[in-house]
C-alpha cells in the first residue's frame, strides 16, 4: 500500500514521517524471553549451589574420602553447567533509533533498519526470523514463544511495526 506521491503508507493511514516519529518515541526497547531467562538463570544458580554443596559435604576421611581434585572437578562441572545455562539465557533483540542489535547464543549482529525487510513468527517456530535485504534470514532468538507465547506474539508485532515504520522511511 502506498501513500501520497508513491511513498509507503504508514499503519493507520498516517504519513510515513509521522509513523517514524511515533516509532522513535518508544525507543530504545529490548525484547527478551523474560520467563525463559528467569527459569534458566534460576537453574544455573540451583545447579551451582547444589553441586558445590555436595562437593563440600563429601567426607574428608573414612573409608572413601574425597580428594581436593575430586571436589574441584565437581565444582568445575557445576561452573560449566551454570555457564551453559547462562549462555542460553543471553538472547535479546535491542531496537534503537539507528537499527537493531540481535544477540543470539554466541553471535551478535547489528542491522540498520532498511536492512530488515520482514519479521516472521509462524506457528511452531522456536523464535522470530528476520528477512534481510541481502536475501538471507537471521534468527532473532530474543523473541521466542516457548514459555510466554502471548508476550512473544506481542513483541513480534511491535518489532514488525518498527520495521515497517523505520525501515521504509529512511
């Protein structure tokens, strides 16, 4: 749909500049799977506490004493498990006036608004996918419907509106 002079029409019939100004007013905004993050970070703390307690509570003497190395191995394993769970809690999408920063498990990518053509979250998808101007698709794991579907749908719509308002107006 186009507006006057062939410019893309903004949602609600507003001029593209007005839609962009309205979209910019709410920025920056961070999208992240809050419930999933709380569960993962809670598990990380619980695993670390439980395994460290077990390592420290094991006998120092008797028939089967634990050595310092065995205790360190259990605590090291706890740290690695907690670090893995913390890494799984990392994803987010940050929208600011200049574009998007997509932070996934190990990779972060910065995109200008015009680079993002579409925001997709289909039934059964684990997270949002961004269609990019270079013909590729980028997973945006910061919006995932796993434990909070309604929030993910709301966040995906908001990001889609931002892309429509800011990607087309620049």
